[in-house]
C-alpha cells in the first residue's frame, strides 16, 4: 500500500524575493528620513555653549596666583576657549581648557582640557573677527587651517579683548537655509549668542 505524500507547504522563491525587495525599499527610505542633517546653526550653538562653560569655569576657579600670573603669557586668565588648527582627519576641535596652577612656590601652570567638541566635516570655520560682531555683513579675517584661535576668560567672568566672532559655512550637503551661521562671544560675562547669517 502506497501512501500519498502530503503537499509541500511554504513560500515560493518569488514570494521570498518580493518580501526582501519590500524590506530593502523600506530600509532605504527609513535611512534617508532618519538621517540627521548637520546644520551650521547647531555647530554655532555648541560653540556658544562651550564659551559659556569657559566663563563659568573661570569664575569658579577663582583668582590665579600672582607668581603664576607673572610667569604665564595668559596672565590672570583662569579658562580659555581654544579652536584648534585642522587635524589630520580634517576637523577642528573647539575645547574648554582650565588653568591648573603648579604647587605653591612654583610659578607655572598647565592648561587642561575639560570639554571639547569636534566641528563636523560638513561645516567649515571660514573666518574670525576678534570682536563681538552683532550686525550683519561685517568683514572678517579668513582663518588658515594651520592657525589656532584662543579666547581667554578671567575670574570675573569676562572674555579677553573685545570678544570673538566665528563664521561658519556648511558644505554642499547642508540645506540652503542653514548654510551660514556665526557664533558671537561677548567680552562682558563671556555670554554668547548665535545668528543664522553672517
């Protein structure tokens, strides 16, 4: 007596390929929708936040000892905002450094990084003005890739000099409406603001 075999059940190759194609299309659409755009205004906001942190750390650090002030070029500065030169990977770092004084009797100190932010490759720091520029369309100095920029902060919270303005430009992948921004750091209180235009 021969028994009849039950019919095989399952998916055909065509059905499996249709399902895989649908999953692939959904994944592709999801990747485009979920991709975070890098806007220059976000970078400017991050720089402004770091400058406020530098001012806070300068205030909480207190006065720099007299012998250390005389020995260092930075004088009485307790913190600094440092924009580094372009590194080997093509990015600039923006970092907050705090002055750590050597033991009493040793007139020296070292800058220690406490917070940093890498400017994304999609955004370029194209220029600076060594003043807080609050009006649009002011001339600025182009900043070479090999140059670092430093802004000192003092125990009373003020930033050195007349402040600093950083001009940022997005590359071709940045949305048109967010291609230009500037971060402005005021000398009084080290407060900072950002603008979506130059």
